């Protein structure tokens, strides 16, 4: 597999995990399941179930997001190896993840902060502790 395909798979894995914790995940999960199942309806349902389980685990912090991102990266790499023509679909999916919704962040205690978020789900959080 070439470097560009590996980079695309890594980017897609990270972007999908970021999308899992947003309000927009419900609209993304079906597209991902369809992409991974390659038209097999039984497999699509299994993909949906697996994606739901992974998203629930990430949201509940039961499994590190990096583990899920790595798993998805591997799945997408396998897809690219077996179906190199799917590059455009994966690129379109990743491009569409830039605006999947919002995430609620709770800050408690004596901590204050500033969040600056962009349209590609990146955020910077600076914590200022005031004892």
C-alpha cells in the first residue's frame, strides 16, 4: 500500500472517531457502514452494529479513542487494498466530516478555559488554574 493511501486511512480513522462524539454521528454512521460493506446488506447491518458499539464505547470513555481510530484505520486500509477504486468515496466521506455537529464539554471546579474551534473539528483548550 502506498503512503498516500495509508495517510488517507489514518486521516479517515481519526476523523470518524471525532465524528462519533458529535451530534452529527447519526448521519455519518450509515455512510461508513455502506462504504465498508461494499453493497452486502447483511454485512452493512453488522458494520452498523460494530460502529454503534464503538461509538458508545468512545462516548463512555470505556475504550481510548486512539484504539478505535487505529481499528478503523486498519479497516479502511484493508478496504483500499481490496478496492483501490474506493479512494474517492473515502476522500468524500472525510471531507464531509468537517461539519458533523457539536460536542458538549463540561468544565467544573476552579478551572476556567477558552475553546477556539474550527470547522474541521479541531479545538484548542487552554486551562488556567486559579487556586
